[in-house]
């Protein structure tokens, strides 16, 4: 997500895909966050490609992206990012 904030989508995409592969129960949440970041950089094709899956939230997000809107779910503030980090650590330790 930091690479997206730095406006480096070409570098962010492979990192996002690796992160999704290891996300476990947080996969849907991360898919939404990455898709939101790519939509902010006007990269709807990449956003759509990251929203694959059967979860109803992902289906709704795909519709939003196809209509040119952000799917939401972005991690915009440092406290949000820190809480996501803590959640990931807790899940890994469990």
C-alpha cells in the first residue's frame, strides 16, 4: 500500500499479489484496500484484476469499479495502517 501512496503502481502490483497470496482470512479486506489504491491512481483494470473471488463484497466492488467508482476500503491513515499491522501479527501468532 505504501507504493501506491508513493504513486508507483507498476512496483505495487506484484507486491500486492504476493501479499494477497499470504493474506489468509484478511484476503477480502486487502483486495478491497489494494483495489481502492489502484482506482485512486486511475488504474481500473488492475483494480478489477485484484477483486477476483466469490465474496459478495468483492462482487459489489467489481460493479463499482466497472462504473468508474472506487470500491472503498482504502487504508488512508496511519492509525488504520497500524491497526492492520497489529491484526496481521495477531493472526500470525494465533
